C-alpha cells in the first residue's frame, strides 16, 4: 500500500504541474491561472475542513494502525466514508471530464493519475467498511455505488464544458488545484513515518517513477 500511494502521489503532482496547468496557460493568462489555482486550493481546504473530505482521504489512524481495525467501528463511520468518497470521486470525474474536453491525451493522463490513487484508496475504504460492520457483499456493493460518482462527474463535466469552452481553462486550473491539495496535504503526510529509512527510499523512488510515467505520457503526444 505505501508504495502504491507513493506512485499515485507522484502521478497526481506531475499531472497537475506538467499536464493540467500548462494546458490552462495556453488558453488564459498566467494571472488568471494563478487566481484559479488559489481559489481551487481554498475550495478544497474548506471541503476538508467540513470533515466530509477528510473521511475520504485523511483517516490515517484507521489505515495505518492495525490495532484499530481489531475493534468494532460504528456503522456511521462507514457511511461517512462512503459519502466523503462519493464527493471525492465526483471531483475526480470532473477533473477527467474537463481534461478530456481540453484534449484526449490530457484526458488519458488525468485518468491514469486518478486510477493510480483510487485503487489503494478504495482498497483501504473497503477494509474500513468491513471493520465498521458491513458484510463483504454490502461493502463491495456500497463501495461500487460510491465509485459511480466518478462517472457522474465525467459525464457532467464533459457534457457541460463541451458547450462552455471559455470555462475549460479555469476548470483545468481548479482540477490541478485538487490534485495538488490531495497530493501534498493528504497523501504526502500519510507516507511519512510509516516505514523505516530503507523502505522510505523505495517510497521516494516510486514517487519519482509516478512522475516520470505521467511526464512521458504527457510529452509523447507532442
């Protein structure tokens, strides 16, 4: 899990910095991109501050301390995770849909970045749902339904932005802000202190590999 999260962190940061932001800069001024990024960062800070976002990404104790998983968790904890994950998945879908409107290549890169961090996240959420008292079948069902938020976001963003071209660069900037915020505020801190120095080096290597992967996929179409 730590290595998958490291790879996903690198992929998300690279997608924001060398994929989404440059694409936005080709369409609007650097000042407008900067303001949009700041607005996006503030938006996601507020979302996390209201707890819903934190339940999707920041439950480090439940993920990192095996002893906690040995105690029954309240059912409402599992439901909060599902709600938070649905919100997060919808935001990911909006980022994918926006990128696809900008260009198919950028849409592919963004999808891979989302996939990279969603796989370990969904595995963790499934474990927490089981610990919350869900049966395996119900945990799988509800986790799948929560994941459909991504499809809703993709369809909504792609369908709407296809008819609102001037908004696309601002949406790209906000999508980049979401990747930067999640990667730096939630995922990077969660990687610190969980493994020894030797494994920490491999985490760093996997993060670089994630960046190189997205960098290669971004550069190749050009």
